[in-house]
């Protein structure tokens, strides 16, 4: 009789530190995040509308009263029938993401509002039973994989413990026991989740993994609460062992210190690092400055800014997870489609300096300071032609100018005193251009003369080919 195979991972941090980051992640660099749910129906404020509509005195609360009436008569649950997904075409979504140059896709499987977009056996409040009556996650997983991209999911179930707590403070449908499956527990945010809730969280999260085999699981911040620690260890062991069973490289995202270093991939929301990190990390941000989900009145970022951040992140050994927010009918706003395709056109020319690369000896140089930490993604000045970022490939170093250099540009980090000596340089080209690039190395740096015509619309890549 054969001996049973013992799992590779056990539910403790020491064991989980032995995990490795999969190659698809280290090489892929760019993914699409999707915030889509019932909160897209009111299209007001942001994806926290379901909480804020029950917070007395908030703009969402006042808007809700004025637009829909008292919370006892029209609550968050009453938006569900309007979340139709009538125009949700997973094949078209996947095609768009492929055109954008994404290598992985991460939809929100369940946001703080507790309405799951997958076939959850622990709840009737799902897209399978209500609203669209479709398994959104299952359909999208199949379409994404058909296009050769990696599929992941995010779970925000932890935050649901307190998300609807405002509805306990005044007459609302949150207090009606028949809706506990959606609104409950609705406990004060200051309290720790109890054992029943934690066991339920673990069961739901493991089921999500087992049913859809995601290769990335993204968690929001509240799992850092002390009560979650043993459950995170149990989930980590379960998921990493599943990855081995499936023969797939898998990874977990975490914020702050909810997972110790080396046990998951560190993620910074709407923010970056000031310098390089030895292990792969991730910046998650959105095309919009003021919301993750669909709203009327987005304040959109410029594509140039997004590409600049992508390059900056990759130069520091990171990956960028860029969010979009579809309408309640499943259509992706045209401006967001255009932004993704514009990024894709840039990557079609410059992707060689992004995909499958690793950091060079220094991440870059230039005058523009990048603030470190969460929620700093709109706090930097525009990058200039003197802001240079480096990546390296098998036979090349890539020097990426984050704005067009009108004249010769001198890269100080590549001077004669650097490790990249002139006798190692075979030639210099600019990706997307056939024009010859004149270069000279001095003590001051490597001086490069750009082509007369830019080959693309955003950042510009000098490829330094090595002997």
C-alpha cells in the first residue's frame, strides 16, 4: 500500500515562508483589477455607497433619502434587481484585457457589501441566485484562461463584519432579520469578529479557491486584525497546497503586516515604494482617482501618468494591478476601454522593457520624487525627460525616459564610473524606432541622442544592447 503524501505546507508562518513566487507573476508585471457589483447601480460617491448610505449625515445618506426614500422602504438590497449584467460579455472583456497587454486578471469575487459574484454555497445573496442569475466569476475565469492570461480573485469578506453597522443606529432594513444573510453581522467596527464568523470566512474563502482555482488571491486590509491570524495561516496552507495539487503557481496578496514578510506578496493600495524591494511587490490602483467602482463623475487619470507609474513600479521589482469599474449592465465605460487600449499600444512597442525583466542595479534617477506608502498615487508631480527608470533583460539594459527628451539626454547612472562600461555596450536603439542612436560615455554619464520623431505617445525606451 502506498504511503499518503503529506502536504507541503502546514498552518504556520515558518512553513508558509517556504513558498515561492510563481514565474507568471514575476514575469507578467501588469494585471487588471475589476470592481463590479451591486454598488455600481446607484453610481454615486464610490464603491462604499452601501456602507455610507447608512451613515447618517453623509452625502450618500442624504442622496439616498432624496433619491430613493426612507431606508426602511428602499435599502441596499433593493438595488440588486437593477444589477442586471445584461451586457456582460466575458469573451469581450477578456479580449479587451489582452489588447491592454495584461497578463493576469483579478475580479472582485465579493466586496465588503457581502453580495458574491460566484456560486457560494453559504449564501443565497449571490449573482447566481439574484440579479444577473449568472456565475460571473466562473464565466470570466473561463474567458480569461482561453486568452492565455492568469486568473485571480479578490475577497473582501473580512470587512463585511462591520460594513452595514450604520444601519443599526436608525430605522432601516438592516435591522430586519429576514435580510441578515446580506447585511449581517453589521457589528461595530471596533469589535473583533467572533469564532463563528471567522470559521465562515475561512470556509467561504477556501470554497472560492476550490471551485475556481485562482492563481492569485487578493485580500483587503482588515484581515490584519489579530483574530484573523490563525485563520490566515490555515488558509495559506490550504491554498498553497492546492496550488501544488493543481500544478499551478499561486500567490496571496496582503497589505501592511497581515501576512509576515516572505509568506505573501506585499501590496500597496494606490501607492508605491520610494526604492527597490528585493522580493516582488505590487501596486494596486485605479484608472479613476475618486472611485474603484462605476460612478457618474469620475476623475480619471491621464494614461501618461499610469504608464509612468507602471514603469516606476516595475523598475523597483513590482507589478501593477490596474482597476476598472463596469456599469451595472456589464458594459465597460468607453473611456476606460480607450485607456486600456492606449496602454496596450504602448506595451506593444515597449513591452520588451517590462515583461520578463528584472531590476537593474539602481531603479532610476531624476528630479521627480515618488512618495512612499498607500494613497500617494496622485501626490507626485508629472515625470520629466530627466526621470529615467531601468530594467534589465537577458542581453540588454533598458533606460526608459518618462517624458520625451527633445535633445540629447545624459544618464548619470551609466557614466564611466558605473558597472556598465563602454566596452560592454554593443549598440543602443530606441524601441519602436529604426533611427540610429548616437551615444557617448563620459564621467558625467551615458549621453544618448533620441530620434527626431517619437515612436510612441508616452514613456520612451532606450535599449542598451550588451556584448
